[in-house]
C-alpha cells in the first residue's frame, strides 16, 4: 500500500520535470503527506497538462457519504478494472500524483521501523493515480487514489505491496486523453515495469501525520 509520502521539490523543478506552466500560490514543501490531505496531481484536459490539488482518498461520484474516501486511498492495479469505484475512472480519469519519496513501515519483531523509499537516480517521480468528482448541494470534492501493485524484490523485505511508480517515459502516456478500456489501462500498468529503489531508516517522528518538516526525512543514526 501507500499511506504516506513527501514532496519538497521547488516550483522550478516541478515545471522542468513535468512540463507544466501554472504557478502554485498555495504550494508548500511537504515532508509527511497523509490521507485526507491535498496532494499535487497532474491531469490532461484534452489540450494540455493541468496541475492542481486533489484530496487524497477517492470519493466516487455515486457515493452517498464522502467519508468513504478514508477507505479508498489506494486501489489495486491488478483488479481495479473489475471494481465499480475504479472501472470507469481507468478509461478517462487517470492522473499523476507527484512525489519525491514515500514511507513504508517494516515490521521488526513487535516494532515497525519507518523507512523512506525512492527510485534510484530520480529526484521527482509520479504515482499512477485515478481521480473523481463528488458533489452535493453544498460542495464539490475532487479526490484521488494511488494505484498499487505487488511488491518487487526490493520491497518484499519491507511490505507486500507498493505504489505504481511510472517510468519517466510513461507518465504522459498514462494521462493522455485516449479512450482506453479499463482492461487496457490495467494492462498498461502491468507492463510498465518497476524501477530500482533505495531506502533508509527514519525516526518514528514520521509516524504521526501531525508532524512535519525535515526531521521526518532525516536518516536514523
């Protein structure tokens, strides 16, 4: 799964890496992004890439209660095309969720050791995501979920699942406004491959979503 990540790149780095041109007046570096919070995402509107914020935790447009979003922070890429919540989104509401690392907790006896993980040789990357719009008389919610897959050999020693990290040359292809079937979108994810990762231990300071700042990513001595 993916339940916490970071994004503390500069705006200039974001512009350069993802070929976007908006200014993010509200952008701030984040070291402990958690479910229920806003995440920086990129979609394609049919003419160009657009960057903005989505709330992490998918609320399907048909949901009766938006609280369902807290149960839908992740979607299994292998079976998303079979699920009512994700099937239609795979065809037309695909997004990139921008990060520069993610956290996972490795069980060591009775304890869980938090680790910061990222692809080797990449400062910025994108998770494959899905988004949707939910509305009632009072508000519109734009929400998202991160797609996951079985762990690769590196991650198996930490957790049995991991987020789908798109290779750089597959990012634009994922969000292009082509009309894939849900099965074709799932097949695309199954074939993108997995990049080499690296990890290091961090303090349990990161365990609380209330904690922020560089202390979250400081290597544990």
